[in-house]
C-alpha cells in the first residue's frame, strides 16, 4: 500500500516537469512543411497584409467632454478649490 502511494506521488510530481520539455509545447515543428502548407501560409499572410493596409490611420485623439469641462488654467497658476465640508 505504501509503495503504491509513493509511486503515485512520484508520478504526480514528475508529470508537470515532463510537460515543460515537450517539443510540441515549445513550438518546434514536428515535421517540415510541405509545398502546399507553405503556399497556404503565404496566402494567409498576403491576405492579412492586404486587410491591415485597408485600415485607415487614426485621426488623432478625440475628447467628447471637451465642451463640458472648464478651460485649463494657464501654466504656472493652480486652480483654486474651496475646502468646504
């Protein structure tokens, strides 16, 4: 009974360590890409670049509350606040 528990503990502790060294998780290719896979990847990349090029440039920051807020005080002057409670 003790040997079984000990074996289960060792297996449970070794499993996460083994998963860290798995070549599939590290991003290593298990086989070289075929010509068809390379062509498909190039087509996907071209489609992505085409789509990204169609996105318009940002027109700058917009401030929807600009008309509601008070104007900022000139530099060097602090805004006075009342400390009434």
